[in-house]
C-alpha cells in the first residue's frame, strides 16, 4: 500500500514540548469524583445538597442542609458505586408511574449564578434501544424555571446524549452533549456545569463531553416544583432504569478533568498552504497529587499521530506543546485530537478534541467594502447578512490610542480582553470568507489634549482645527499605533486592510507653531506670507498689485505656501504615512491601507501620503453621475502620487433628508402626498438611497479603472435594532446591491482589475491657482459650476481626464486635443506657456466667462446656477452639452460615441481588447422622494446606438455573456443597446471573434503533487485573443466536491494557468475541470486522475449471495415493516 504510506508521511508532524512550569495562577482543582465525597467535598460551603444513599441513611442529605428525600416508586440498593445507591425503573411507555426520590422545593435548590449537577449512573438492561428519554434530575417540568438533566432517546447506533434544559423565567434553553453509548452494568460519572452566563458544559468520567452556549442568558429562574431524582416531575413519567449514586448539587462551575488540555492559540482557522503555522496547547495537572509517566499523543483528523513524553507534573503544574499544522491538507474542518495517558498507581487516560479548519485560497476578488459595522461583536452578529449582500470587507477593529500614547512605544492594540475578542472575531471571519478592516485615526484621538492643537498667529489653540501634525513625537506616535495593531492582529489572514485618519482635513487650518513656520521656511526659503489666515487661500482682489492678467509666478509666496500646506504642511499626509509604515512593520505584503475622503482637498498631488489606496464618498443626489467627478479626481490624484497608488470609490447608502425630502416646517399644512416612510419615520434625519440611484452610481464608478467599491450606512441598508440617525427607509436597496454584486462584481471583477483606463484626449483642468486666489474648486463634493461643467462634458459624450496645475507643468498637454478651463480665474506663468503652446498646435480650449484673461477660449460656456428643481437643472445641463457638442463636432471626432446624451459611454482597454461601458441616466420623479422635486430617483429605459472608432470585428456583452450583432460605417463599429432604468453594461470589442476554448493539463497526478492546467481562448487561427477575458472555473474532485481555485478569474491575453495543489488526503480518482469564458459562453472540459492505492479494492472477498439481485433484500423489508 505505497499510496497509504505516502499519505501518512505527508501528514506526519511532530510537536515539541515548549515549557513546563508550575501554575502561575490558581486553577480550579479537579473534584475527587472517583471517590466517595467526604469532608469539605461533602459539606463545604460550595455544596448545596449531597445524597449518597448510605445504608441506614438512604434519604439523608450528607451536606447537612436538611434536603431529605422521599422515595416514590424507587428503592435503595446496597450495590452502589460506593456502597448503597438508589434504584429507579422504567416509566412510560411501560407504565406511566413515578419512580423518583423527591426533595421538597427550597430556594437553595434553585442556585443563582454558576452551579454544577453531578451523579453516578449505572444503566440496567432495560435502558434498551426501544426505551425513550430517561430523566436523571428534574425540577423544571413544563415551566420556564429551574433545570432538567435528561438522557435522551438513543440514535440508530444506540448512542444517547445528555440533554440539559434550563429555565430563565420567560423562556428556556436546551443544551446537548456529544453522543455516547451507555452500556448496561457499567458505572458512569455524569456532570453538568453552568457558568451563570449562558454556557453549559458536560463531563462523562472526567472527560469533557461537549459544551454549548445560549447568548444573553444569566441565572436560572427559581421555580415552585420539588426536585425529582431519577424521573420526571410529572406525567408522562420517564424514569431512569438503573442505579444512581452520589448525587451532588454545588455552587460554581466545578472542574472534573484530571488532566486538562487548553488551546492557547487564538487561531483555529488557517489558509491552505499557509506557512509556519502551528497550534499551541497546554496540559495541566488538575489533581491534588502529582502525575508521572505521562505520554501525550496528538493527531490531526486521524491522519497521523505523534507522541511526546511529559515530565512529571506536580499538582497544578502545566506544560505547553506546539503542533505544526500541515496546511497542505485539503480544505476542510478537522479535529485535532489530543490524548494524555499516565502510568503509576492510578492510570489516567484523557482525550480531548479541538476543531481546526483549513480554508481554500480564494481566487482574485474585487473588493466590496462595508465602511461600517465597526466592532468585533457586531461583525460576528452581522456576518451572515454581510455575506448575503456580497461584502468582502468590513470595518471591525480599532486601537486604544491613550494606552499607546502613554506607552510611547508599540504595545497591545487594546486591553487584553478587547484584543482577545478581536482575535477570535478575525479567526471566525476567515472561516466565513470575510476580510476585516481596522479603522485607525490616532491623530484625531489626541484632539482632547490642548497642547497638541493647532494655534493661530497669536499662539492661541484653534479648538476645531485638530491636532498639529508637525509637532515633535506625533509621527512616532502614529507609527506606534500602526505597529501595535500589526503586532496584535497581523498573524490573522482575515486582517486585510486599514482605514487611516478618515475625514480629518476638513477642519484643519494653517498652524503657526514655531516648528510649522520653520518647516515652511526650510521648504520654500521664505517666511509664511502675512496674508495667509485660512486654508481657503487669499482672494486675489485683496492682494496688492495682483496682475491684471491673473497670471502669477509659479513661486508666488501665497501660491507656494498653499502648495506646501496641502502637500505636507497640515501634517496629515505625514501622519498617514507613519501609521502605514507601522502597519507594514511585520512584513505583511498583502495588507493595504487607505485614506478617505482623499479629494476633499485642494487639487494638489499627494493626498493620503503613503497609503496604498485613496477613496472618497459621494452622495448620489441630485444626479448619480455626480460620482464620476470625485472618481476621476481620485484617479488624477493617484496618478500624480509618485508611487503605486490605487483608487477605490464609495457610494453613500445614506441620504441627507434635508437635501432630498425636507421635513415640513412646524405649523405647515400636511403635504398632499407623503411616502410611507415619511409617515412611519417622520423624524428620520438620514434616509436610504433609492435603489435606482445606487444602481446608476454603481455603473458610473465601476466603469472607471478603480480597484474596489465601498458603501457606508449599514443601518440604512438593513433593518437594525438601534439605527440611531441612519434610518432604514427603502427595503429594496439592499437587494439591488446584492444583485449588482452577484451579476457584475463577482463574475467580472477579477477581469476588470486587469483592465486599465485609456489615455483621454480631453483634459479638464481643476486649477489649484484658482482655488488659492479665487475660492474655486469642488473639494470632493462635485458641486458648484465646476462640478456641473463636468456633467456637461459627460452629456456631450466626452471622456475627460481631470488634470491639475502640476499635471500641465510637469507633463504638459501632449496627447490632448481639448482642454476645458471652467472656473480657472487664475493660472501660473508656466501653465500659461503650456496652454498657449497647446492652442498654437491646434488644441481647443473650452472656457467660461471666469477664465483667466490671458487665455482666450475657443469655445465659451455660460456658467449655470442650479435652481434646486432637479428636472429643470438637468434639462439646462443637457442643453449646454448639446450646444457644446454642436460647436465641437466640426473640429473634434470622438473615439467612442453614443446617440443619446443620457446614455453615457466610457472606454477602457486591455491588450487589443476595448471595453465599452455605458450608463443610462434617464430618470423621472418617483414617489419615494420625487414628490419634493429635489431628486429624480426613478429610472427610465433607454435605447441608443454606440459607435467606436476601431478596426475590431467582434463585440460581446460581458454581463449577459453573448455576442452582439454590429455593423460598420467607415472606421466606426456600431451596435444597438437597450438599457433598463438606471442600468449599465460593459461590452468587449476584440479584433477577431472567439472561436474556441482549449484546456490543457496532466492526465495523472500523484497525491501531494501539483497539476498545472492552462486555459486558452482562441480565434479561428488558434491564437489566443489578446484581451482580458472573464472566466469561470469549476473544479470537482472524484467525490464531486468543489475544489480549491474554483470561481471567477481573468484570462489575461486570452490565457490562464491555474496550479492545482492536490492534497495528500484528497480523494483519488477522476477529477473534472469545467472552464467557461464569460464573453461568448464557450466552455472546455478536462479530466485528470489522482492516483490512488493499488490494488483497489484492497481485499477481494466473495460477494454476498444476493449482491447482484436488484430486489430489496428480505431483511431490509422486515426492518421497514417494523
């Protein structure tokens, strides 16, 4: 059996004794349950009652508390475990008659807080497979008070479970042990402990035999019934057929293990092929005497066992053992079995099991982040709802900033209890496929310290401006916070990301500490200009001798100061970088950080510092395409960061009531119409985003080359017990989000992560100079005329790229054909030179009447001021777009176009594949908030023709997975689309049609070996399609179980190679791979065999006489009749 030998070798692991020591803290000692209780064990203060049924004292309470018994239908028996005992008999269905020893009701018999029930039992032969549940102790009956301990009815194998029922006044909870066969004539010590807080544990012969918890429980409710030993309180009676001895009720959850195994490791879940992980356990001698000649044995899922000798353990002493986990085993739930055997006068054999899980490595995921929930307990509570909607990440841990500040160095992230709760949650999150995010704002947390606040020119604290990030020690403190969190949680794979310093720069203002003034002097060589008072800049009209051309030198002192302020002077970018460095201190390369709202700043590169991702949230009203403004601002900011920095985008689940559906003013007449939520929750300050707005915002942002999507406002997305200000007012929004994740994000996400944007030929300038000197800019809100001008560009079917002053100065305008300069009152000299050269080379400048006088726009737009009436405002912007398009068409030809201004296209490209996204912005007023006239929340269907200048020949709808008919007009490929209300789509355009899918790989794979399988999506010439194509793999093992790497992937360049690590314990036989590309739906199938043991079957016995007879065997028919 060479195969079995390989299996054994593959899972054979050794464990090492790490440390043996005396117990450092008092531990509960094992009760001497194997002996007759005497002394303090019989009459100590913890003993409530003890019945030992001694000869001549059969009904006495040995504890001395006077709980005398009365026998009804039972009798004393001299052949007990320690002398005399109680003998009970069968009840219903043999006879509905009481067989019990009864103790009168007494308050002491209803113990408050933790307590323990224990007794010895010896079943008689009458406890057979036909006898149902047998009651051992009952003081509850049918009330919601007190307790019952029952030996439940047997299963098909004859095993029974201990069943405890506790009453809590208004309801009861049941708790169950593991099953066990109770053999007639054998004595068993049975114990049940309750910790007073919802957890019941069972012990049989000193071995732990199961534990379960009912959350939210406390002490049991005292009842009115007597205590019945050996039977139920009332009919139907279920007496225990057998003998009972030494029944004891005690205060506290007592200990019955002689040697106790404890899992010291916080982790019980591991990622397949994870390296260097182990389980750390402790064995403790809980007896009142030493243990010698102890041998410990461990095995994982019964696949291998290794032994180690444990040195003599004194009473209370412990030893730690470490067991390396072989994560190359197949993903599954395993049982780590630990056993201890001792020699000497009293041999002991203790066995315990601990569940361990190995989870599969996940295919690439497109992150869907819930920016909320926030703490370990809430994450555990909401895990199922988070997963059902499709969230991959959720905020779940934080840090105790005060302790870390006080320590002055990396320490625990929080108190031991909070860290332990977080670590347990992280382990559970991994098992449930959920990634956890830390929310860390250490700088904000120090705002309560006056000495850290920013100061004005008079040296007075600016109480609402936050801390000064340039103060000595602030960066080191932030680094310590990151390092503390990493040290506490980085070993948990579910800890995947961290949000750093959210929403801090809004309140910040220039600071005039000595170190701030000196820092600017070092950076610029000049002092802070006297005109600087606020971060919003200085109005050019108030500056003496400001040039009439409104063109300033690039080193203008005010301009230079605010460049420095937004890049590093306010300190927040530096503090973000410090936290990020601390988080990366353990070497976790997959841990990513982000900052938001990252473009609620002036248009200067560097927002977020050294974070990996920048993000921004957007409210979708009044127009969902508004989210495009902030998304493209983020892309511009990341492009100029000077490092690899990605972009994610958040949609707010919440809507401000005041801006979408204002409450009636006090005393005003009731409106003619109110939505249901307005009557049910008239005081709601925040309401749920309309589902169609969420849909359109989703398509607008997913069209762009972002690396993840985020949502905030959990209490407005799903019904919650205590929602606070965020109200759940639209029940369909959560289902719409779940549909979008299932239909678009999950299947297409891995491919979209590999498709970059295209270089646009339309530049949209957000002038930092105008922000400094004229108060312009969107600051991430997408509002004002500048934000609406961006809407106009989208309605004109342009694909603008946002550029900053730095973009023009550093990169120039090469490759652009149109430059949009709205709200560009002021520019710098270097910009002027670049823009004039751009115009001289034939570039088109689109401006407005606010444009810098030194620039003469080729096309002039009239700024529009919104009225607040959503339909009128949108119509005005559409009219401006139509006029702009008319004036542009003679000089500018679009690469991608749409026949409908409300069907907005967006282009990306990966290889030779062109990816055309479309968003339907046609909307009308609905009855959710539309009655107020501020937001058109309902969508309408649209039909449009798309046109792409390309030499490609084939188009595929990636959402529906089908080819799309097209026609050619000159150098343009045209196709028709129908879009549902506020819906979107994505089309793949490739040079040649997909002809076939091939799948190659080995035919025979050894257990423990690798199988590299390659998928190719090819054209009619057999060449891979040069595009990024979404694919789905389903890998099933020989037992049809879905194997690792099943899921959605991206075939980059038309190819995908997947390495399948066949585990040593994977089932042998034929495995199957089904690989489907999601553009046309073509599929390839391949099988390979995992070698198994030879010969197989191992033993060839003569078959049973009727094995080949399809008729049901006679014995089975007899059993069915019975």
